[in-house]
C-alpha cells in the first residue's frame, strides 16, 4: 500500500483585533497573536491548525525533519517533535488532513461523538472602553458586569458564567459574582478565576463568602499546587486549575495533595487532541472533573476544541472560549464566524475539522502581524502604557 507523504509545512503568524480585556497580569493589547499551520501531502490534501502567536520558530525548525513523513504516523512524528505545544499544532493539522482524505470528521478518528453540541461558558472580563469590540463600554463595576453579561447571554445563550478576576480587590469581585447570581438565578452556572492573584489566606476568606452562591468551582485562586492544597483543605468549594497542573508530570503531586477537583485541559499545550483524551482518562481514574481552558483564538482552534470535547464523555463542564471577543464580526475560516445556539456549538459538519481557511482573511491577518508593534503578547507592558506604576504582583491581595 502506497504511503501518504508530507510535502510541505506552511507557517503563517497572524494578528487580529483584541479588546482591552483586563486580568491579573495587565490588559490585552491591540492585537491577539496566533500562528496558522498548513500541512500539505503528495495526495493533494492540506490539513490546518492554529496555535500560539509569534514567529513560532519551533514549527519552522520542524519542517525539514517532517518532509517525507507519513501524517498517519503520529507517534513517530511525536518522537521528532519533543515540544508538546509544537506537536499539538502538527497533530491537529495531520488529523484534519486524514479526515479529509477518508471523508470522516476528526471526532470520528479520535473516538466518535458522544454529544452533537458542546456547551461553552460566557467569559466575563473587566475591561477598558474600546471602539471595535463587541461591547465597547467600559466594564469596571458589578452593575456594569451584569449589564455586559445580559448582552452576551442574549446574543449567544450561554448558561454558564465565568468571571475573570484578579483585577479589583477581592471584595469587589465577590460582590460582582453575587450580583451575577442575583441577576441570573440558580439555573446559571457560576465560576470565578483570580489567576493566582490571591494569597492562601485571602483565598480561604473569600471562597467561604462565595460558598452560598454555589459556584461550580473557583479556578486558581492562589498560586501553585501546595498553595491550592492548603486552600482546598479549608473550603468546601471545588477548585480548578489551568495554571498549576499544565502537564502530566504535575498530576501525581496534585492528586496526592488533593489540590484540585477539576483540571482545565487545553490541547494547545497538553500535546494535542489525543493527549487531551489521555488526560481525560487519568481524570476519570482519579475522579477529577474536566473542563477546557481558552486563550484568544480563531475558529480553527474552536473547531478542534469542539471535536475533542464532543468525543470525550467525562468532559462535562462547559468549555471556556474567547471566541465572542475575537470573532464577533469576522474569522479566518470560510463562511464567517461560528454561531452559538443556547450557549452551545454544534460539531462542525464536513470531513476533518470541518473548516477551510479564507485565504483573503489569512493575508489580511498576516499583514496585521507585520504591522503590529509587538510580536509577543505582554499584558503587563500594555497595562504600564496606561498606568506606568503598575506591577503584576502575585499575590496582589
């Protein structure tokens, strides 16, 4: 049987508008940065994927070692690409082109659907005012956050609300979560994510105040596995993380110390879609919950997230996504932005990931990247343009 061979890897750094969203490190800059990968084969198929932004030299360095390899031989390719983040981008593109070649969706290749649509959470940020985002007004008080959340829920139907915290004093953010509960009722899931900005003592004090709001979980209130374990021993609210458990080597200590109840996967840095499935199996073995982390991203990543989530039975928490912030009007995929219905995204139809790149948009975003003043995300530097004295202190409170 004739084997398929990789003939080319095309790596394109891109930039697209990003609202001034605030977090514990600072604020988002004018552009979000991503890298688009296209892998071509001698059979005429092209697989696509999306990963972190910047020049991404590791992908360019992988090109020569992967020319001539069989895209079906993913374990062999993994041996040639030691970085999980680099391999993740390559694996998704290979799975996409394999799906196109055999005319099956990626979810079928990695286990098959257990749900037809995947729930996503409303990602709620405090923010500065801006002209181009989906919600141009500033959001800096509990009442303003409720108003913005009503807008987002009306537009997308989200049933889970996640507040990005670590921006204002914990008392203000606790009041914001309380305002959300009062405005939306018990049927909405609530989460809060201080990004490690609280000390252990502050985390315990604030989480005890939040207990009556019945949050699904509190994500990374403090820094590190040991700090999270100290908090968890003192509160009865589940804790989640995408900061202190970010690779497989972190899991034994986290389990031993009972530091977290829910792990937020992210195929971009855990090593791809099959690695996410392996993480799901480990979570199942240790009775840990599973959700999905998000960074600023485009529709290619959203499609990949949806394929792996729909085929993972124990990924039962609504996934995070920045997509409504980054692709409210346009996207890099043909047909324009995906549409959420009742807070869920249907699994994209068609072979592979079910998406094709809009070449005109790819050129536009590549030009944006060349014009961008910064080729690396730096939320702290962006905040210091507004407040020169500002420092990303951890813990801040």
